[in-house]
C-alpha cells in the first residue's frame, strides 16, 4: 500500500539542522526516519531493506554542502531557490539521480534565496560521507564494482505534454517522468514492478486520493508490489514528478 505524506502534515516536523561539514538548513521529515530524529541507540535498518526515506532540505543562502556520497540510490528534486550542484545550475524544477556510492556536489546555494530540495531514497542511509575526509575517499575506492552514476534533468521548461520522460528509462528501471493533469483528470502511473519503488511529488496544483487532498510539496511512495499509482487532480489541475528507483539484487 502506498505511503502518503501531505505537506500540511509534514510541516510539524520542520527542524533546524546542520551537517558535519558545517552547512546549515531546515529539515522537514516526510517519510521514514533520519539521523536527525532517531532515538539514541536505535539500530539502523538493514542496508538492503526496502525502507523509504523522504525529507525536504531548505539549505541556507550562501552555504555550500561539500561533495559527498551515500550508501543508497537517491533522487533529489529541486523545488525552490537556486544553486549549483557540481557543474549543474539547478532551480525549480530539477530532477537529480545518483547511484549508491556515487560522489556528487558540492551544492552551492544562492546568496539571496538558498535552495530547497527533496531528498528521496528507498533504503536507509546513516548520513553523508564527505569527500573532504580522507577515510571516506579510501573507503569509496575500496568498494568492489562501484561506478559513477549520475543523471540530471532540468531546470524544466513549462510542460507542453500530458506526460513526458525526464530521465531514462534505464535497463534496470531507473526512470523519471513529469505529468501535467487538467482539473479533475486522473493520474495513472506506470507499473511499479518495473523498478524498486516510486516517489510521486506534487509540484503544482493538488491531488485527491482516498478522500485526502494533497497540496503542493506533498509526496507518496509506491512499493514495487503495489498497483500503479492513481489520484485525481484538483480544481486547478496538477503537475507531478514521478521517480522510479533501479532494481537491485
């Protein structure tokens, strides 16, 4: 059964945070858990377990998040402000995918606005491994069979089609799409069995699902064995970004 996180419900989780590299931000948890809200001595979920993690980062203006990597595949969706992400200029709406153990960044937030982005994972990650720390660089090089995997789409122009593919589709199922729905139209997503979980984020307008209204900045996680995601656009229509993780053995 999909996990649904309304932006209105998630707002109570907004907390001030800072990373090990000193960058400061606001952190809003949507799904799962992170090291910013885990109770002391709570064991980490297994790295290979299907464990959705979704949170919104509002990175402070003028700050730089150092280049780093994670142990999990990850989508980031830029929904506010401006930044450079590595060599890429990013602003709403930009979709960024990095494979597990792929170093990326730095993320340099604009001086005037900062930058807002969703971080979306299908497995638990204990935190960033910063490339400024020699031990992390050594550990990354020692991982067998690793390769650099990174894809970016955006900043996106205004939508001109009801559905468009933004990233992929890759042979292992990694794909991202954009949907533009007229008022009252039904969103019907692709088969989740083709990947290892999907995130859906409302970037404009609203959705109604099972009687619940999902305003902008709401999200849902669809498990691989769920039925295709379906929801109805609100009175002003809706724009959605759907992101599907690659299958992993």
